[in-house]
């Protein structure tokens, strides 16, 4: 969802380059230097206003996290949280999820999160879906062999599409949850802002935990 422009967003971003990178193309292999100490690095593609990623950073001080957002206003909301929290294990990127292989070197990311991405329901927009095969190929490139992807959505059609897309890519599933908030297998779920509101009204949340192939063989078409 496109957020309304906020006049405070751009000045806030300009004032805090220590937390936010607006030129990530020069950073492959260098991200750990932006954190207090080197630790396993996890990336959320499409972080919204940042409730999920900031909570994960607080709960897991032994991991480093990066929030990536294409919307300036959305990343500014996360930045505003980070300016207050000053979490040593959280960094932000204003960038495009289609350019990940220009932001990170192969295997630099330990794990990746996709939370409530735009489902792009029209067939002509399939290539924009963040679980389309070209995006999956980028995730595979920046993750280690057998790296894990966590995917959550409230859209059944997008969930079913993603299940098929990941299966065709050769991924294996560690969890397929058709009703995340009522699935006894799921422990310590961290909610996004949208997830909390939607689930509190009785909405169903779907989740996939999937791993990429150990090798880099080409996916099936």
C-alpha cells in the first residue's frame, strides 16, 4: 500500500546515514561493518513501517538485521523507530527488492523474510510478485546453499501461487501453515502491523518456511 507523503521523511533520512543506506550498490560484502559486531545477517524485503524487523532485532541481539523498503515514507517510519531505539543490530536500506544481487554478495545473507508483500493479483503483473522465479533466483544468490525463506500473507491466491512457484524452483518446505495464528506448530510468531490488525478481526494468515536447493541447479520452468 502506497503511503502518503510526509514532509519530515526526507530530512530525517538525510540526517541519519549511520542507520540508513540510500546507495546500497556500493555495499556488497561490506554490510557487517555497519553493525556493532559481525553476526548472522537477516534481511526483510518490504518492511512496511518496521514493527516486525525492529521486534526481531530486539528479540535476537545475536543476529544482525536489515530492513529494505522501496517507499521513502515507509523507510522513514522505520528510521524514526531506530533513532529512538538505537538498536546496534539493525540497519535500513531504501532500495528495490529486484536489485538484491547488486546490494549483497553471494551468500552474504543468512535468512530472508517476506511479510505481506503486494500480491499483484492480475496475471499481467505476475513478474512483479516477490515470489516469482526471478525474485527467487535473487534470494537464492544472496543466501547460502540451502538458505531459508520465511513468507507470510493474508491472500490465499498469492499463498497458493507462491507455494507452486517455490515448489517449481526446487525448494523444500519445512512448514506450510494454512492458519498461522491457530497452528500449534508455530512458536514465537512476530507480527507485522498489518498482521496484528488483520488477525485481530478474525482474518486468516498463511505462512511458508522453505529452503532453497543445496546446489544452484536451474529451477524447473
